[in-house]
């Protein structure tokens, strides 16, 4: 079932939930067919300031809740020390840098001013989704298949989450094939509070052995651009899906896991990204997809194949979940 959400209602609802004092009266300008807001005005409204680090190229925003850095004509931002990809590039007009209004509502405000959720609905049940399985091997590097390592990884994460007090189940417990739409549906039937799909990355072509790092995907907001449009699965339009009901929570969960992995393991920070993957767009609870490391990189792959390093990444995911839980359940 698709949910008919308008951009106006989405904007108003998310802002109201995240920042009760946030005003939508900031001046808007139309750029490239989208609403943009001047960064200086937004920073001032939230008790901070914006300063050019490199004139007309890089701007830093200092707010009471943290520091952000933006680059003109780029969608990659730094939010309190962790990279986050925007839906639209930062734009320059009349000497001032501008941010997409949709990015303020669905990306930045959920991270800077997390909403307070109902304490009577604590986060207890988590479904982990080991990517691929059965006739779908996932990425392959020599004789190594992604499906084998995602299952081992999921079991380690599940063990640690269970010890932390969560009730955890897996979408698959052996080398079996499970169709993509079935995976989030399993989480729904198990009344999961969170859904986390676990994967390992790979790169192709010249220079593939130099590509490394961690990236965590959250569902793309309604009508927004995904980070890597080519990675959206066929048939995924830009309209609303069940997963969009949790846009703010999806982003906060993805950010906390990305931040935890990169800080704890030293993995290269490829950023929090957006995609309309099947398992994200059909999830009826907060959901993320983790690409923990690259199978094709000589040292990054050790975080997959070496048990001690894989365990460290698993621990980082658990710490990210706990950080999210603390924010989501705070009084």
C-alpha cells in the first residue's frame, strides 16, 4: 500500500515533530525546481552562525547542538563529524549559500533536533536481515560469497544485541533464498521495532581495490533524489511508500550506526546515504541498510573476513542502536 503524502504536509509534519519552535516562515527561493533556504538565515534562526571557510565554496554552520560544513554544488555534508548526503546540492545565489528546504526537514532536523517519541513504546524487538542467500550469492570475491559472511555477521550482531537486552530474530538462519519483499514483511509480522539489513560492498573496474569504507542507507524522502539513483531497484518511483512514514527515525538510526562504525573501527566514512531499496521502502518500522565494508579492498575486507575485526564492527552497530534508543526514548 502506498501512502499519499504531499510535500507540504511532509515538511510541516516533520518540522513540527522535530523542532516545535522551528518556523517555516524563512524566505524561500526556487532553484532548479525546488525550494531553498538561505543558510545564514537558518543558522541564525536556530541560535547559530554561518561563516565562509572558503569564500563561495565551503561554509561552516556553528549551532548550539553542533557544527556542520557544506560545500557549494555538492550534496555531501559534514554533520557533527559524520558525513551525510543531502537530497539536493548546496546552491549559491547572490553570494549566499542555500540549502534545500526538504533537506532541512528530512535530513538535518531529525539529526540535530531528534523528536521525542512515546516512552510507552520502547524499542525491544529487532529483526536483522542477512543480505542475499540461497541462489543469490551477493557480491563475490574469488571463492568468497557475500551471503556467507552476512549470515555470520548477523549472528554476531544478534548475540550482542540480545546481551544488551533486545529480542532479536533473523530473516534467515541458514543459506536460504528469501525474496526481497518478504524480508520487511517478516519484520512486520514479528512486530519489530527496528529492521536492519546487513551487507558487504564491492567495487568494479579500474581502481576497484582502492575503494573502501562504510555507508549506511536510509529510505529516500518522497520525491527526493536518491544518493546513487542507479542503485534504486527497478520500479521504484519517487512517490510515497510505507517506509516514508519513518523518514525522521530512519535518518537518525542510520546516522547513529554510521557514526558508531566509523568512530569505533576507523573505517572510512562514506556517509549516510539514501535509496529506495525494496527492504527500506516497504518496511513498516524504522529501517536501515548497512554496507559495512568492501570485499574488494585488501585491508577493508579484513573487517569482513577476520573474526576479531568483524566482531568490532558488530559491537559498533550495537552501540549505534543503543545511541538511537537513548535519543528516541528520552523523556
